[in-house]
C-alpha cells in the first residue's frame, strides 16, 4: 500500500470516528436536555419527551421539512381527538371500540413507513390514551391531548437545537425512503398488530382499570414489533429488553431515593444515554435492543419522577410489573397467532 493510500485510509477512519463521536455526544446531550426540561416544567405526559428525542436522534440523521410536517399533523389530530372524546362518545363502547380498532389499524399501517413513523407513534398513543382518559376523568382528555402535543413540539425543538449546535458530519444526507414492504405485507402486519393489542385494550376499557395507561402505551407501541413472521422470537426479545430496562430502572430509582436532586437525576440520565448511545451507534444492527432498554428505563423512571402520588415507591414497582406483564402477554398473543391457520393472516406475494 502506498503512502497516499495509507493517508486516505487514515483520513477515512478518522472521519468515521468523528461522525461516531459527534452522534454519541449529541445523543447524550439531547437526552440530558430532554430530561431536564420535562422534569423542571412537568406538564402532562412530559416524561415522553426523552423517548421522542431518542427516537428522533436514532432514526433520523437531521431535521427535515417532513419532521415539521409530521409534527403539525399529529398536533392537529391529537387536539381534535381530545376535543371530540370530551363530548361523550366514550359512553358508548360498542361504537367507540370499533372506531378505535380502525384508527389503530391505520396507525400500524403508517408505522411501517419511515416517512410517517413519528406521526404514527403519536397517532397510536393518542388514539388509545385520550378516549381512555375521558372515560376515567371526563374533561381530562383536553389537558392530556395538549400535553402530548406539547411533548412532540419540545422533542422536535430539542432535536433541531442539537443538530444546529452539533450538525452531523456524514457527507451522505438523509433520504427518507418509502416503505420497504409491499401494501399487502404492511396490511398483513397491521392486522397482526391489531389482533395482538386490541383484546387487552378492550379489557381495560370495559373494566375501566385505573393505572393502566402505561401498560396500554407499551402494548400499543411494542405490538407492531411482534407482528412479523418471527413474532414469538421478537416477543421474547421484547421481554428481555423490558426486563433489563426494568432492572436498570430499579437501580436508577433507588439511587435517586438516596440523592433526590434534579442535577443528579439529569446526570444519571446522561450517563445512561452515553452508555447506550455508544452501543446504538457502534452496533446499528443491535440498535433496537439497546434503544428498547433505554426507552423502558426512561419511561418508567420519568413517569415515576413526575408522579405527585404519595405512594410513589409502590407505583414505581407497579410500573415495573406492568413492563413484565406486557412482555408475557406479547409472548402469549404471538404464540396464539403462530398456532392459528387463518387465511387472512397469511401474507400474499405481490406479482
């Protein structure tokens, strides 16, 4: 190898290291800022902001017009749905639940398209959360809807700010591709996701179980990942990630009870983001594993830290139990689907 070739190789390696370092640093600072903002202002559903920020930083290279477009549409839908359910449809479950099923099916279909992934996430969460909040506490849906929309705005603002301060060094600009799957395949997976999630949603709606909101959010988001051909293996993977995330959350929470200070909370969050960010960007093929663990950690600890209940410790361990039950339910539901021979769940090959 000539000296010029060696120089080019060293430059390329140095460039890759610089890109990697910049992304890990941006991820760490982004999670830290998101945790700080959500903890200080603590509006309804503020604890979701770090999860949204992490999703943006991992899934998207830089802010685009599409990002703002998705945010705007999701805000309009969320506020509109919150206003709608505040006028009584929740009192008619035989009408409400079929409408929920159709909206969930559409949300799952959009979720498999990279161009609409963020909108679909907020769409599914809002679809399940807002009617349920209106059912438990009439009038609360508007407040929660505004909180969810504002969380999306803050997440996008942090995402844009971090990229303005630390722009990506990769020479390849992001191009959001169309969905890799065909229409039939996306429809197939959307139906499987709906079959997995909808029974437990109906269970919570009919019994009006309080404290089930976190469980519903986890099931709604994770059910799509368990809808593919290897759904049982994926469900086991989700159980492992939730278990590890829950275990880390217990350690995290106990340390916060020893030092209940906001700077310590932010510092611990940034340390977790630094460790997981290194794994995510160093091993892209295993990024869903590490991102899943971090998301479970952020949601459980964040929702507990923002809680105003007296029995904070009890509620924290109930959230850990919810994480475990979600994983167990996913395995059961996936195994049930795998053992059925329903023709409409069979994928059709496009010609």
